[in-house]
């Protein structure tokens, strides 16, 4: 395809134009994008031969000894095989496991972000395929907002989504006077959205906030979470203390007669319980916890009562111990102010977490691959994957129920990187060792691919035709193939279709369609519905796949959170037990889980600067999203490289914390706690609070023989524990650590290369 013209394609961080040339893939922003993502610079690295998987491969020990638990995963060489042999081996193993163990023995949770395309969407494909074989143990919710996804339905009802249904940005710009932003509004995160994003609108909305003179109090341990606008002020807070601060603010509102009792009476239940509780949480109580002066807390509460105020909470805050309490307390704070349901006021969740929060799409359903029916009831909350593998048959609590971990023989992963997303990676390694077989579809030799038994090389979005679409993007993108498939890589779909043929379920899986026929089918179905629904003209499939991005009419951006409920609480009650906002939940209290009581509660974390462990590990690590990439994707790309220090992930330390440890800017340091260690490159900045260090996620796990990650992956340090018995969400955002200068010559980073190969 060399010499071709620029054609559109899409990733989760944006729509772009690209073409293949003698010197590699060239990428340009799409003209429809007013604020293209800097992450586009990473895209050409999708062809980097050093990290691509060229041929199918099987772990030597698995090939020799057959399936079975093994600690050799991730440590043993691979044998490259031909496609027919791979298909035969894999089909044989699937046949064995389904016959001996049934679908309950197969974990197909396979979490991850993979491609933005709607058809070559790895999760949809693997789920559809496994459903054709009889189903699989699935995972529920996500790493992004697992705690919120479970608690918020109890508090505001299941039909008030956590992430959609929130107030549109333009309404905030028009109506809000003060945004009290717990977690700030991190700009770096707003370039990303699931399914892609053609018009990056948040930078423009932030400029509009500036022009409108909106005041933003960015409450965060990190200065960079403060938006770069005139009215913004940084309120540095001790990590993990936000609930204490929220409770103290509520205390002041009640104590000073600023609480909106009329609102609490009419729209909420449990305000009396909450009021009695926050009577015990005055600013003087919160001051030593959050290290914000009591007077400042009082002043902030008064200001919030006097202004048209929006309380927002980033998703990061609930990715911590007792994460459920954060959105619940934030919502309660907005309720005490009486502002919920007024335009530009009330509560928001995830502004600055994702580029599509507070953004309307075209209001049409986007095309998707049907995943079929999964008859298997067994499931796990997604972040309990290592627990599941390590504790088969044992009970665990989840959302008021006691469930049992299934006994998994085969783990099938396509489109995610657990060695990016999971916590306590040394434990994850042990957990994967318990499986009999681990199958991974990947374009790249990621650490997850290196921990597999059967490695299936697949194409990237640059190598195939697809449909880019997201419900919050009013564009639909014909994703053109930019290059030929790399090496012997094949599409996930083709591999599943081959396996389905051998396993006798071809008709169920493919429905008799080739990939091209599926694309035409999905597009045509979508276009027919959309033409009818929106009364617009759309090209036929042939024209669409040969053409450019199509813009659909935008919906009016006039939505505000819970407006209908406020206007008519009796006629439009919430679908909670009381029909109101539950500031006290009898249902949650009735579950009897001590780690998630019946009202928003301060529960001191086990791991934070206030706990005894801080004597040994005195630095609070924040492991947030990387600004140079999406998760672990293209960690070897040029934009990612710009964020690295000394060739590894950069850890930011406060100057005083660095000085007492003799650490200078650019040094290689060792970051450690009782769970593990990693090496990172030191960056010194007073943009972090003292006692806090920041090491973003994303660096490919690169274990030295003792398990130390040479490349700076913070998940060797984080704890593999659920948020609480209720949500069981990911708690990867925080950990206590110590940092020391690395003595001597640091070991090289070997993450971005193939594993060792051997012959059989
Ligand atoms: N400590 C800590 N950990 C965290 C977080 C945190 O805040 N702190 N955040 C969490 C969050 S919110 C998330 S969403 C997760 C993200 O975790 P993941 O979604 O697992 O991370 P990605 O790196 O996006 O993984 C996607 C993988 O899919 C592969 N891929 C791309 N295209 C294709 C394809 O077409 N087919 C196949 N088969 N594979 C493909 C990519 O190469 C990549 O390895 O991380 C979580 N982990
Ligand atoms: N560039 C880029 N953007 C992304 C992603 C990416 O990988 N790269 N991933 C996307 C995904 S899947 C998701 S789910 C979202 C995640 O969105 P979030 O989870 O909201 O994002 P994070 O960057 O993890 O954290 C946001 C900020 O919260 C602050 N914070 C951490 N702990 C505390 C605390 O205890 N108190 C307070 N007040 N603040 C705290 C940190 O300083 C951090 O910068 O991001 C999305 N956007
Ligand atoms: Mo996420």
C-alpha cells in the first residue's frame, strides 16, 4: 500500500489520517479534530518489528508436557509453529477442557481496551466465540469505575448511569460559578474515550470555562490536575483523605444553617442519619486527616453554599480502598447543598477522567458484533481475577451476595494486558501459574503474551478494515487498512473462524459471513436504522468504506444531571428502594458488610500516610494514567518515550523528599515495598505534595530474576485487594512505598523485544 493517499482510521485516542511510505507509516490529525491528541505520534510504532509477534508460538514446556499448572510461564522459551499446527493444538485443548470441565472451567473475562473498531473488537470476538462453544466464566464491571458501578445504582438507581446522563459541558460553562473538583480535571486524560473520539472537545470547553470566569478548586495531591485557566486554584490534599474533607464540608453546611433542608426532605432519604454522623466530623477533625486547615474548610463550605456549585469526583478516587465512599460522599455533599437537578450544579463523576464525559453523541446506537448467549452463571468482579485463580471453590462477597470462585483450567485473553492492568504483579504471576493453559491473542510481545502458553499473533487496526464509532462521538469512521498484516499475523476474527470450523461451530460463529461481509452487514444495519431515526442521507456500504468520516447531526448539549427527577420527584422517582437519593441505604446496611456501611463513612485506609505502615514506607504512591500513551499500548512509541526518564517510567518526587534521599533529577531509583520493587527515573518537582510520589501506569512489566521490574511498572507495588465487599473494584491507584537511589549500574530494560525461542 506504499505511496497511497492519506486515509482515515481511528484509535481510542482519536480519529486520524495515515498512509504507508517507504520510511514507515505517516500519521496526520484528522481535519475534523479541533484538538488532536499528542498520542497520535505513537501510531507509527504499531509496525515496530522489534515488538511485533511474527508467527504463532507455543511455550516449550507446554508443547513438551501438555497442559498443567506451571511456574515456568513467563520464564521459558517459545517454539514457533505453523498456523495449521497452532489451530490444531488450540482446538484440541479447547475440546479437552470443554469436555472435561465444561464452560465453567474456561475464563473468558479477557478485560482490556484493544482496538476502537466495532467489528475487530477483540472482546466481542472472543466472547462470541466462547459462547458458541457453550459459554465461559465472565467478568463484570471494569477497572475504571468498578466501585461506583456497584454503589451508585443503590444510591441513585440502576437507570442513572455512572458515566452517562451527566451534565453536558456547555451547560457547565453557561451556568456554573464554582467547580469543586475532587481529583481535579486532568487534561491529559481527556484525549481518550472508549470507541474513539473524532472531535476532542474538552480542551475547548476548558477555554470556555476560562472565558466565562468559572472558578475551579482542584483538590488533588498533584498540581497538574489543575486546569490551566484563570479561575483555577490548586488545593493540595493528602491522598485518600477526600471523604474526610467532604464530611467536614457537610458538617459546616449543617452547623451554619447552610444545608438545604427542603431539598433533603423532598428528594432524599436518610438525611437525618447523615446529619447525625457529620455532627461528629467537624473541620478540626478533618484537618489532621486531609491536611487542609479547618478555617479553609469552613471558608470553602461557605463559598460553595453562596455560589452555583458543581461537585465533581474523578474516577481515580474510587480506585482505592473503600472507593465506594468517595462518589457517595460527593453526591451527598451536592445534596446537602440542595443543588442536584439544577443546570450546572449538583454532582458529576469523571470530568477529566475521560474525553467523552459530559459530551453528547448523535443519539444513535452504534454498530456492534452480537456476542450471543452465555449460559454460565459464574462470574467475578473483573479485578478479582488473581483471587479466582488462587482460590477456586472459596466464597467471596460481592454486592450483598456470597459467590464462589470457579475452578478455572483455561484462561483465554484477547485484547487486554493484565500485566498492565492488574495489581500486585508478582501475585498475578503466581495466579497464572495455577491455570492449565493460558491463551493470548496479541499483535505485540507484551508481558501478557510472554506469560502465555499459546500465543496467537494478530493484526492491529492499521492492518484491516473496520468501523470506528462510539455512542458519544457523533461521527462514524471508515477505518481503512493502512498497511498489510505484519508477518504471519491474522485478524482475531479469522483465527476464531478457523477454530470454529475445526470445532464444528463455524455456522454459529460466522453466520456464513466473511469479515468483509460482516462489516457490510453491520454498517448497512446501522445505516438503515440511522437514516430512519435521524431522517438523514447516508452512503451505502461500498461508498462508506472507501470514503471519509461521516458527521451526524449533534444532539443539543443541554442535559443536566437528574433534572427530570427534580422537576417531578413523585412522577419521575428514582429506581431506588425509596424512590429518592439514598443518603442512608437500608439495603446496603442490610448487607451487613463492615467495610461498606449504610451511609457515606470515613473508613481509615490500611495503606495511606496516616497508617502505621507509613513508618516503614513513608511515601504515598499515586499510580495514575500515563500522559504519553493509552495504558500499556505503544509504550515503546515516540510520544511515550518523551515522558520517560533514564529510559524508564518517570517517578515524580517533591524536592524535599528527593533531597533527604540524596536523589537528583534524572537518577535511576528503586521504588519498593513488601510486595515488590521496580526501577524508575526520578523527576523532581514541587508540583506534588510532600510525601507523595507519582509513577504512572503503562510501563511494560520487565521482571529481573528477583521479580523487580526494571522498567517502572507501578503494579508490582500496588495491592491486589477489592475496594470493599460491596464493589470489589480495583484499588490500584494508591500504595505506600519507599524510594532509594539505585546504587551502581542499573540493569538494561529488556521489555520491548521477543522472548527466547528454542526448537522442539
Ligand atoms: N495501578 C493502576 N492500575 C490500573 C489503573 C490505575 O489507575 N492504577 N487503571 C486501570 C484502568 S482504568 C484500566 S481501563 C486498565 C487498562 O488495562 P488494559 O485495557 O488491559 O490495557 P491496554 O494496554 O489498553 O491493553 C490492551 C491490549 O490489547 C492489545 N491489542 C490492541 N489491538 C488488539 C487487537 O486488535 N486484538 C488483540 N487481540 N489485541 C489487541 C494491545 O496490544 C494491548 O496489549 O488498567 C487498570 N490498571
Ligand atoms: N492519556 C491517557 N488518558 C487516559 C488513559 C490513559 O491510559 N492515558 N486511560 C483512560 C481510562 S481507561 C480511564 S478509566 C480514565 C481514568 O481516569 P482517572 O481515574 O480519573 O485518572 P487518573 O489519571 O488515574 O487519576 C486522575 C487524578 O486523580 C488524582 N488523585 C489520585 N489519588 C487521589 C486522591 O486520593 N485524592 C485526590 N483528590 N486526587 C487524587 C491524581 O493526581 C490523578 O492525576 O483515564 C482515561 N484517559
Ligand atoms: Mo479505565
